[in-house]
């Protein structure tokens, strides 16, 4: 047999190439999720212009444990349910590909809470590492470390730290 169904991890790595091309793509997806979560404050932190770490913290609605876990499944979204919803999209993101794509090509930590019990979820290269209770600060923090470390072909196409930072700055200036 020559035709086989790809594993979900391989499919997510391929999808990541469409969703996550560079550091500014990760920042864009995470900031748009924060805006869609009704955040009024969004903090973006970059180490080595995002080459080592990208951290986006917001004060949005947050997620409960069940939603946070589902958020890493491809095409899992709270923004569209039926085909007719495609004609009334009022959010920046809706396909449910950002988090699984990002998690498949990095070390990703999601810490979120609706204001009651919080949850921390850790992924490494698309593999679930842990799910644990955390503090209850309302909102979400997503930390992305070592972007593209497991996809060397994409890693070598990263630009200089200055170029990556300029791209992030351009995005933030436009969306602000």
C-alpha cells in the first residue's frame, strides 16, 4: 500500500508552514487570539527577538481546563460551529489551527484561567507533556520556546534577529 494517512503530528507540522512562517506569525496569531478573547491589555515579551522565546500575556476571558485542552486540537474553535457561520465571521481567527501548529514546531506552554482554577498545559514538538492546575489570574499566557527547533529546514530560513524584530514591530504597530 502506497497511500497512508499522516499522523496528526506530521499534519500539524505541515500546517504550521502555512500558519507559522516566522516569529511575527506566532505573535500575530497569539495577539489575535488575545483580542478575540476581549483582552484590554496584551503584553508581548521576546527573548533574542523571539528566536529563543515568545511570550504573550493577556487579561482576556481565559479558558477552563476542557477548552484549554481542546484548543490544541486541529480545527477546534469557539468561533464557528456551522457552515453558515462562515458568512458572519466577527473575529480575527476562526480556523482553529494556530495553537496546534505553533505547538508542533516548538516548546509551548499555555497558562490560562477564567478567574477560578487555572490550568497549565505544556506541549513539546506537538506532544502533550503535562496538564496541571495553576493559579487563577484571569486571562491567558502563551510561552513559545525554541521555535522550529524540530524542523531544521524552517529554522534555517529564519532571518536575522534584527529582521525578525522589525517584522514583529511592524505587525504590532499596524494592529495597535
